[in-house]
């Protein structure tokens, strides 16, 4: 590997997918706040301190692009949805069904026109705090938000879909407002200094599962049309931005308390996702047989990068370094090594419950990723 290629690849920087395990003090503060024992200001002070510590830990671990660990959220996606006007936080009656567990039953449901108001959506202020801490530490700040396609999936989740017709007489009108609202949110984040925005997206990770394809077909959904709808929403948000704004997307098959929700390779979505979605880089799950082989990477268009999620965040057991290196070389048969990079397959705590591993094991995973990057790409 030449230095030139390593430098080209390093435009992604050393970065983690997003979430980190919540410290015990933060978990206790959230429980106290929910019980009415402390104020919102008290909770914010605990969150602020935890994020300052996390940024320092990320820098010490060799990351030069950092997140706030999603420490102010309960869910990786729902908290962002709840910040928009017209979206309500309600209880669905059942949680998301994973392979071995069911989550809490929170949902986001439409109760008005979908709009963004910077005065009421909390994520802009959340990012401003992270940016200030990151600037002081001399590292870059990344914001992770759920993809617009993920919002559509939630709004049309079972009985949730019945509420949409009260406010929209067509899907086209709903799509237009989602795109407008998302773009306004990203514009506000960009004005606050965000230069790396990551769209986390389980929709594609859902569509790859043959069982879910059958379920969709049985309720009258055309899978090819669903793919086009997801593309229309995501690309409507991703296009026509300043050149210094980088968009990543992270595709996952579910990550809750070390459990998973879907399985299947990328073949069935490769043409749409890899060929047509207008992102700079894909963070892709590849830590188990559930993700299939690397062959679909040949469909990644242009000069887009792929970050191979070969190190699992679901278990504390540390992978063998040589096995990871061998798998990177295998992936390089389908996409040049200079367009590949490495990360964990997902965050460590997509919800506040977190995965089943220790903080020490979490940081050992980050170190392994950095060690492999140094050996393979010389960075």
C-alpha cells in the first residue's frame, strides 16, 4: 500500500459508527429524571459532563472524528423524529421484534404537518455543544441522525399509517414535507458547524431479509417500489449541498441489547443502495454470516467509499486481527483497497440499554479497529 493511497483513504478519518455505552452515572440520572427526582437542568449537567469525558476518551483512543455517543437519546432514531413539529411520541402497544427480544413500545406518529423548527428541535443545540468540546480537543465532530427513509418506515408502521391521511392527501405531498423538513434540519446543523452528517438506516437492512420481503408482498407492497421510495426520500435530502459537507450512511440489520432483527446479503438492494444513493461513504454490517458476502460491493458506484463493519459491537469477545485483515483483502477483490476502510459493525448502544459488553471491551474493540487500519493502510 502506497502512502498516496493511504492518504486518500484517510479522508474518512478514524471514526466510530456512532453510539457508545452509557456510563452508570448517566443511566442513573436519566432514571432519576423520569421519576421526577431531578430537573431537566440537572440531567443536562450530567449529560454534558459525560460527553466531555467521552470526547476525551475518543481522542485518547485515536479517533479524530468523534460523536457525543448519542448520550442524550433514548433511541438512535426516535428522539430525532420526536423533535419535528407534527410528530408525536406515543406508545405503539408492542415493541420492535428482534430475534430473541422485544424492545420498549415507543413510536413516532404523525399528528400534524411535518415541519422543522430550530427553536424546538433539540439536536441543533446538542450538536453545538459537541462541536465546542470537539474543537477544544482538536478533533472533528460528527452528527448521526436516522435517514428520512427510516422516518417513512416508522410513520407507516402498521396502524401508524392511518394517521397520515388526516394531514396528507398523497404520498408525494408527505415526501415533499419530509425532504423539506430534513433539509432544514441539516441546514441548521451545517450552520452550527457540522461537516460530517451520517444517515443511519435500517430500511435497507430490513429489505434484504427474505422473510420480510414475503411479509411486504403479503400486504400488497411492491418491493421495487419500496426501494424507489426510499431512494427518492434519501436522495431528495442528500443532493445539492456545499462540497465540504460529507454524508455517510450506516446500514444495519438491527442492534438492540446485542440482538439482531433481520438477515440477508446485500444482493437484492445493491443496485439501488450502492448504485444510486448519493452518499460519500457506506458503513456496512459485515460481522456475521447474516450479512452475506462481499460480491455486492462491486455495485458501489463512482468513487464512494465502503467502511467494512467487520468487528462486532454485539459481543465483548475480541476478534482475531489476522482474520479481519484476511477479510479486508477478500473484500478488496470487489472494491479497490483505497476505497475501503474499517469500523465496528454498529454502535455499542443503539438504545440506552446498550449491548452486552463492558466499557473496557468497548474500547478494546476501538483499539483493534485502529490497529488493523495501521497495518493494512499504514495510517
